[in-house]
């Protein structure tokens, strides 16, 4: 699921996470709900895929969430 071998690579976590990184860069510090609404509106990503992407970005230490719910990229 991280990298798919079928016709629609835009459904992979790897690809969707790259879109999520782009949105976090544009509006760093926005809360998770607002970030999801933005990503869903622009790219039609489901909540399930959004959660997987955010989890994966956290696991590879690319993104973090602060105590207030703001999402930031790790440097």
C-alpha cells in the first residue's frame, strides 16, 4: 500500500504523503482538521489515507504534531 504496483499510483501512501508535505509547507502550524479539509478539497483524499499518510510521515520523522494539534515539518 505504500507503493502500489497497479494503474493508479496516486492512491499510494507515498504519493499522497508528498501532497500532504506540500500542504504542510504552505500552511505550517495549521491544525489537523483544517489540514484534512484542505487536502480533501484539493486532492479528494479519504480520511483513512490522510491518517495513514500522517502516521507514515511521523514514523519517518518528516512531520510532527504539537500539543495544540498543529502540524509541522521536521527539520
